């Protein structure tokens, strides 16, 4: 490619989503020369509207708490609805082990992401939209050479001392190094849209997220402050392969398979296009190298059932900002800093994944739908649900006991557990054979 312009920066951030905008703001605020490139233009649509309580202190540190509050709908907990159990069960975030942050928000991601993106500029980062990274070459012990393509077709080469990959599910560096691996044990697909006129919960819990199980997976129901409600189905790809109609009709037909959700939407109408996407989980072999790191979805992606995406992305940015500074200012400590970063990047997804990959099993449904008295085991579960996954030592024993209960229930209901395992295995095998992709 013929390069038309050249420029340089200290830290180049690829991607202007929550991860990229967060680390760009943090580093620029500390006086670093940061350039952030975003391939599209804000505001742009994105899924993942439900935030976790442990994100709240990060909003304070970034100085955007009031802006997020302005666009958000308060979320105090989560509702679980199962056709195989009785009445719905409500989980209150205030019952977590540490209830310092007992609430979060539901947000429109186009508004939320733009707030974080513009905040990075306010903090001093240079930002460029509609600019795509096309190639990269790392110089051992020196700078990285990055080629970009702008909206007008103009090419540019950027010399950067350090590169941060926050490209999300584009996974730019993971693809560049050939180190991205799909999790063949957990494949899912999603279809979703926004509705007006949906019947919501009443009172202070109106903003709570609701999760509905059905035969082919689960639904999310996320109330937004503008009156819209985000509704989507996450299911096995084999079910998506049965689609014979347009995506909007298929979503409505899928909703009809879940009577409890259909009742909430009987007077509602679609207010947006319907989108279908693969939610294939993946993990990169490493999260860092000599002069680069990977953040959020650029490193790993797991099923969105517990709304972990934005939280994990932003948390990785806070850890990443410290790591980048160490690598730039104290090269002798870089190896240790990158090792700590890699460990931190694995921690959050690992805790969430144990629950996520079992969300459709009979034993997990039974535990989440349990209506008994409050216990320390339940507090440990709620602590995971609010995103308190980096301080599990304080409740680690009780989290272990939850897992003991899970395996005990699995064994006590072996017939149903085996049937669910066999269905899951068959679904994954169908994908591997290429019947659904």
C-alpha cells in the first residue's frame, strides 16, 4: 500500500468502544500522548445494554458518572423466569457480599459509548473516527509501524511506542498473530431488536433485567430509559438454522415459544430492525506482548447472559493503563507487569464462564430459581452477578459450596442432566459439521 502520510504517538489505541475509550482517557489524563482510532463514527448501534454494579466506581474515576446517570435506567437486580418452575425469582443486588454498589444502569449503547469516547478527548486523547487499521509491524525492542485507511481513502503510517488492541470482536491483533481460538464447547447465536409498549415490572424494579428460559436457550428483556425495551434470544445455532422467514418474523415466532415473554410483549411492536449474529465464544492465547496488550473482547468473548462484556472491557482498561505506563517508564519491570496483566485478563472471564456455560442445565436453573431463605451461598452467587469477580477470596468458600450444590443436584437428577448434556453435545456437533454456522 502506498502510504500518503506519516505520524507518531506514544500509545496507539485501536478501537473506540468502552475498552479503548477508557484506557485512552486514563493514559491521556496522566499526560501520555494517546491516539485512538475508531473504524466507524459515533453514535453507532451496539448490543450489550445492561451494565453491572461493579462498573459504577469506574464511572466515578472517569468523571462520567453524571452523564451515565442522565441516559440510564436504574437497575436494582435481575429477574429469572422459567417455564419449568413456579413464579419468577428476583435477585436483589443489595444482597451481595459487598453491597457498596447495589445498582447499575440499563443504557442505549450508542449513547453510552459516545459518552466514553468523547470523554477520552476531553481528557486529552487525540481521536480519529472512520479510520481503519489495515496492517501492523512490530519492531523488537522499538516502535510499532501501523498502516491505516481513512474514510476518504487516504492512507497513513503511524509510529507508536505501544499499541493497545481494543478492537472488540474484530480481534485485530489476535487475528494478526493467528492466536484466536473459538470455544467449541460453547457456541450460541443471538437475534434481537427493540420494542415499544412492552409490559415492564412495576415500581422501583421496573428497570431490572429479566431472563427467560425456553426450549432452545434464553431471552433477555432490558428496559431502556427512552421507553424502548431490548429483547433478544440467545440460542443454539441449530435452532437459528431452522429460520425460513425474514429475521423480524423469526424473532416474533421465537418469542411465541416463550409464553411468559409473549405475554409481556402482547401489546408491543418492533421499533428497530432485527439483527442476528453469532455469539461464538473465543479466547486468545495471550493478552500481551513486548509492546502491546489486548483488552476486553479483543482478547476473549463469552456469552452475554450475565451482562459481563462492558464491565470486563473497562476493568481490563484500568489494569491495562497501569501496565502500559510501567512498560514505557520502567522497561526493567515490563515482563512482570505484563505477566500480572495476563493473569488479571484471565481471572474475570474464568469466574463468569463457569456459570455461563452451565446456564441452560437443569441444576443451574434449579439453583437460580430457588426461593428459600437468604444464605451466604446466595450472597456469593449475587456477588458474581454484580461483577465482584476479582475479590472472590472473601466469599470463595461459599462460592465453592454453590458449586458443590450444583454437582450434587446434577447427580440427584441424573436423567435430566444427561439429557441436557446430550442435547448440548449434539448441538455443538451440528455446528462443527457445518450444518449451521
